[in-house]
C-alpha cells in the first residue's frame, strides 16, 4: 500500500457563522483556507485538515481529539472561552495518555488528549 499524503475530517454545522466562530475559538485562530462559501479549513498538523461545512451534523461521529501539551490548562481555556461543559480529564492504568471529550453546539464530538510519556 502506498503512503497517504494527508487526511481531512469534516464536521457539519447548521449555523455556519456561529459554527465558524466556535471553531475559531477552539483553535484560537482563523481558518487557514476558505475555498468557497460556507466551508472553512484548518490545518491541524502538517497534512491533516479539519473542514467545517454548513449542513446537518452526522450523528455518532467522532470524537475528533486534538493533542495538546497541557490538557488541564487547555480544558480550562475552552470552558471559559466557549462557555461550555467539558468532562473531567480521564486516564487509565497502562495507557500513556489523558483525554476529555465534549461537543460542539451541533452535536459533533470533539476532545483533547495529552501524551503522558512525551
């Protein structure tokens, strides 16, 4: 099998302007690319893009978890800036990561993770 050159993930939001604002706050920056109306993209890590598009959210998708250096401080930043609820940080014996999950205003499952042995 040949190696892939990148990955895209898409979430759909019913209110594009509100959703765009929510994801700008999540990523703490504007989109990297807006190819057309009601569609924005952020390059999360090189070659990996999150697309936010106007439409009906798909039930049961996700979570899309974002790797962070300090899960506790990023969780607090998002709780305050997005005025949302985020579950407590989870860990499990033998798993070298911590994680937490929450939803965007449209029901898309989003989360954070931190590699603990990094």
